[in-house]
C-alpha cells in the first residue's frame, strides 16, 4: 500500500507543478481569447464546403459524343462485369476518391461503332470502399474460363491490393487492337 500511495503522491505533485507552470505562463485573457476563437471557429465550421452529393458525380453523365457512358450498352463496356464507376463518384476511366485501382486487371477487345475499329480496354476494379449501388453491367464478350486469368472477369481483382473491398469498375482505353 505504501508503494501505491507514493506513486499517487508523485502523480499529484507532477500534475500540480504542471498546472502552476501553465497558470503562470498564461492569463485569463489568453484563455478567453482561445476559447472565443474556438467557439467562433466551431460556429463557422458548418459553412465550409463539403461534398453534398454523397460521392456521385453528375458531370460525366451522357457527356460523350460516342454514346451514353452510363449505359451498359456503351461500346467500351463489352467485357465489363461490375458496377460503373461513373455512377459511383468516379469517371469512365478514373476511380472515385477514397478508392484505388486494382493492381491487376482483365482486358477486353471492344469495337467502337463510330470508327469501326477494335480497341483494347483494360478493366480495373476500384478497391477500398463498400460496393457502389450504381448500374451493374454484365457483358462478357470474349470472356475466357478462369484458367485464362487476364481474360476472365468473374473474380475479385482487388485481391492484389491492400484493401480487398470491391467498389466499382473503370474501362481504360489502352489503344488499338492489332488486326
């Protein structure tokens, strides 16, 4: 018991010494100034800008001259299996804030109806957030069985990332496909 009492006395002396040092270095006016600034800052905080659209971006909807990018029938989505990122706060080829592109992906060859050329499209899952409730597309042109990993779209491609949670999928245009 004597040892515990000694520890408590040591803590009490230390707390008293620090309190006296702080009280000697600051006055009541200094405290009132800081408290007033905290209250004023707290009242201005709700006026700061923040995302009021709950992570959804509306600027990209239908903005493409070559088709509706929010439709599963859009030509770049010919081998897409997942939620469209441009309905989940991202764009056609960029993951939404707070998520990151999968380190591995699958590739599809899609025909652009406007120029009748075939393009390689890399499909990257965006990882790190809960699944988005946007449009789910399941278009599997040219899909291969699971043993052809780079051409198979039915697995969680977030497996190589630190955060394995699937959010949505982007369709990044790689280039023209060889004939």
